């Protein structure tokens, strides 16, 4: 017994319990489209553009309507007309605020995406070597071995040491 029995009885309709498939129809199983970062970015961009366009249209239409309502309120001097003007101003300001919030939300979404992908902080690095070697790596222009190795008498000694190894 379904919840639509009283409706079916009132309309004098019989509920359908079977699905009717035309004889020449072909049933195809469709797999859902996988959700990828590229697709999410594309959807975010298109949704942002649609929402932004809608909000801007509402703001423009609200401005035009506000002009008309202000004119009616000035001609009639009715307190109710001025109340409507105040409500329209409030609504327009809320719509403008929503438009700015949209920008902030998209920025925060992109910032979250960037922080997730660019998270490569190394906290505990260990250097195995002498401080002299480390200083030479950090500042090769001031390297003590560079200045030392360029002297002719040292170059000959270094070449002899390498040949002996």
C-alpha cells in the first residue's frame, strides 16, 4: 500500500506498478563521469560566472525598480511607499554584499586548493658533512676551497693527490 492511494482514488486512476519499455528501445548502462580536479575547476569557473551574472542582473534590475519606486513615493507622499523604498535599498545592499561574498568564497576555495597542492614543508633536515663543506655549498663565491685551489702550488698538490688515489 503506497501513500498515494487516496490521490489515486480521488482521481480515479490506477497506479502503475510496471515500467513500460518500448520494444525497439535499447537499455545502456551509463557509468558516472569521474570527478577530476580539471572538471572541478571548470565547474567552479562556470558556476561562478553564472552566479555573478545573475547577481549583477538583479542589482541592475533593482536599481531601475528603485528609481521607479522613489518617483512614486515622492509623488504620493505615502508612508507605505517610503517603507517600500527602504526595503528595496536594503535588498539591493544585501545583493551587492552577496556579490562580494561570492568573490571571497571563490578566492578561499582557490587558496585551499593551492595550499593543499603546495604543501612541501621540510621541518627536520639533517646535513651530513663538515661545516666548511656546508659553507662552501651555501656561499660558493666566498668558498675557501675555491680561493685555495686556484693557487698554482696548491693545484699541483691536489692533482698529485688525485693521481695517487
